[in-house]
């Protein structure tokens, strides 16, 4: 039987937590549920999950602190942040600290399940690609080298670590050098959805890419902002 994956749900409101757990289990996932951030970290130390659903506001440790701690440990586990807050600052903070995506409450269970499925699929593709034999196809742009089938990235020969979603975004840019994409177009092409209010998901992921691939992230030369239009990767040097 196909393994659906193990999901950790960290949510302090019992009614919301129980509803999420019920729907995930009905969809075929194995689920562990905790009510605070400290318990979430303890659970991950005992058994690493395939995906984390973290509520932003929790006792002991909040979702941002849990996310930051896991990324500091080098964990690339997909993280979907759940938040009752809708301010831009809260969205940006969660994503800058390493969350892959976020949902603002209230949300539908159908949308939650769609996000979960997409994040787990990316993570599975990343694991499968890294376990596969080396492939010859390489996408290059100056010192940047991307091996799509291995889902590996190198700068000047140095291997870099990326989450599955970060890799997909970088590859999309690299496959279309010089082409300008709006944030809405990137949401459609890379995340697989486009909803008003989620454009900051793109912006913060681009900031994370720049922090990894640019010599001077505040003065990018590879992933460029096109004022009033969006973003592009520079034309590949000839």
C-alpha cells in the first residue's frame, strides 16, 4: 500500500486540532497531534514527521519559534503555518524563518488537504531525486548549476541546501532566463494555486533564494526585481 506520510499537527485549540486530525486521517495520513510548541519539538526529536502543521500562536513555544528551531537543526521537513492573524508582518515572519507555506484562519479543509498534498509531493520528489543516479542534464547561469533530475544546486561548485519548494522556484526561474514573472504567475506555476493575499509567500521565498545564491543578497545580480512587473533571472551569460 502506498505510504501517505506522517503529519504532526501542533494546534492549541482543541476543536480546530480535532477537526484537522479527523480530516487528515480520513484522507489516509498518519497523524500525531500536540497542543503546544514545546511538545512539537519533543515529538520531532523522537520521530521526524513528513510534514508539520504549526499554529502560529501556541503556549510554551509559538509556531515561529518551533519553525526557527527546526530549521536551525538543518531539518528540511515541509512546514505549513496556520495563523489567525492576517497582517503582512506575521505572514512574512513565518516564511522568512523557514515555513514553506501558510494558511490564514478560517480556512476550508479542502484547501488544507490540497496544500498538504502539494507539499508532501514536492518533498517526495526531492527525496527520490537525491537517491537517483547522477544525471547529465545541467541548467547553468554563470556560477549557478542546477541538476534537475538530482534536484541539486551548486554555486561555484559548492553544494547548497534547499527545501523542495525553494528548489522548484529556483528551477522555474533558471529554466526561463530573462523572462519576467509576476507574483501571481509564480504562485500558479510553482505553488499550484493563486489567491489574493498570498503574494508575500513568493516575495519571502525569493528573499530566501537570494540569501543562498547571491554574493550580496541586498544587491542581487542573479534574481532580479523588475519594478512594477515582478521578478526574473538574468539572461544566462553566453
